[in-house]
């Protein structure tokens, strides 16, 4: 066994609450422990908010423990009311199964499933065949409705309406923990702090059913420094699937986090030593920008591989330039007064790198360009602006660029002569880019 993973998770900010701190600390330091995290299959991709439990599972595995990723093929049929203001849309079993397969593929980038080092299970295997009457008699008798109504996830929904099917969710999740403890010797469930009531219910049910002590751990609710839900942007969630969020946009999300979030993000989403994390997070302008480049590169490398991370980092440097004067800082180990032997280095910038493979691309009909396309319409068609009025304001305020040159007039017509390497590169402000191809 390596360093007790309890201390690793505590130091990096993962632990918000546990059922029994001292006993859990001893357990994780004394033997190999099987733990689990549940992922309801409500979409064909995880998003960056899911990375907190995923990274916790990776730390568990790196410390010699066995994580279980539990795909909620059964619980997704019901819907978890936790953190929701309204009932979740019902999905078909076939669709849920396809989503579960996609989630497993994404988890394989973070966890090793070889030789039983980690498991992927689906709770549909034991929830779907349940006999309802037997479940009520054997499991339901252990639950107090009065106590269930004190759970935060239920109290939040009582005013807007809580359906009976959602009310059963706590029983089903508790049943999951009992089954995993009984059949896979699972002793720890981990989840977001909004899952506390469900986790405690599982701990209690397992004790009642098989007289086995198990433990719960929750992670803190991840909010940005501005108090907003982390991982949400103006265009929606930031997904791990590059088809839903391009690798370039994924990198830029991390590159543009608030300065106040750098330390926490480096602790959660990278494996850099905490001494390095704390130093990078303490840097001031302009060096904090280099710390954010390290964050973006490290997280992108984990999610999409080193090759893609190098591409998008290089594309960003070509587009925006180095975050600090060239010649002074090229990698994190060049940061002045830093002698920690940093691991968070960055690749050498190849300025001849082809941007075409990294910028988000939009295909438009070729006849539009042949006849000439109005610059205002082009920004709308590309998705960089939602209306002509918005595009006009962007141009008039000096925030619109075509092929890296500022657009100076709203009356410009774009023709085939404006193409560079068969495409147009549009930019709205400092951070949003699109490559437009006419087909």
C-alpha cells in the first residue's frame, strides 16, 4: 500500500463529509478496500462536473484499492430527485443501455479495468428483476417516511412537487449499496454532497440486512469563485465527449477559469504534487496565466490524450501568444523563483502547427460563398453570434476578426478570394473561434 488515500483525498479537497472519519481513515490505511461511485446514464457522455468522483476513484486505484463504477441502468429508469427542481425526463431501457456503454468507454481513459483492478457494474442487473411486493416487505420496512422527508434532496422538492417514483430512489440506491457490500465486499460509497441522505440510508440498510459496517464519503459541491455551478458555460455543459464539446473548447474552458479557482482545480483535476499546486495557485498576474495553461493542458491530456493536448495548447499559443513574455517562461519549470522540480511542464510551441485540426469547424453551403456572403450573416451562420444585431455590435465594437485581422465594417462581403487554405477563421472577442468551411 502507498500513502493512505484518505490523506491524499483530504489534502486535495475531495472530502466534504464521511460517516465515521477515524474508522474510515484506519480502514483505508490498513487493507485493500472496494469502493463505488454511481453514474446514472442520463446522457451519452459525462461532463466536467463528473470528474470529481472520477478523479477520486483514480486516487483510490493508484493507492491499491478497487473502485467500482456503478452504471445506473436501473435507477435511471426512476430518476434521482437530488439537486433537481423538477422530475427528470423518462428514458427507454435501450437508450439508457447505450448511454451506459458510452460512459464505460470514457471511464476507461482514467481507470484500468485489467485483472479486476476496477469493475463496471450495472444496477439494472438486480433492480429490474425485483419483485415489488417482496422488495416492500424485505427492504421497505427498514425505512421511515418521516426520516426520509428530512433528507435535503426531498425537502427541496416538496414545494415544487415530488413524484412517488422519485420518492423510491433512496430505497433503490440504498439497495445498491447493500448488494455491492454483500456480493462484492464493497465497504465505501462515494458521491456528491447532495447524495448524503441516500448514502447514509445505504449504510444503515446494509447494517440491518447483513450486520456489516460500511462507510460513506461525499465530495463538496463544486461551485466557481463566482458562486455558479462549475462546468456550465453560456453554451451549456462542458462534456468529455469531443463531439459534444470540441477538444479546443474543452482546453479553453480550463484555461479561462477564474484565478481564484486555480488551486482547487489543480488539486481536484490533476496529479501534480500539492506543493506545486499551492505554489501555482498563489502566483499573480501574469504568471497565474501560465498556471492556468498547465491546468488546461494536464486536464485535456487526461481526457483526450497527450497528442490532442499538445495540438490544442499549440493552437491556443499560436492564436493568443504566450501568456508571459517569450524567453522568460516556456514551461512551468521556468517560472522565476521556483525550485520545486515541477511535473506540470508544457510542450514546446510549434508555431507551424496546423490550426485546422484543432479549432471548432462549421460547414456552410458552398453557394453562399460563391455569390458573396455578408460578414454579419457569416458570424451568425457560424454560431458565434445569435442575431444580426449582435454581430453588428461585435463588429462596431472592434471584437470581430476574420483570418486574424480585425473586421472594420459591417458592410463587407466575403468571397472565395478571402479563403486561406480553403477555410475562413472567425474570432469573436478574445476567446471564441470558429473555422468555417464551405462545402
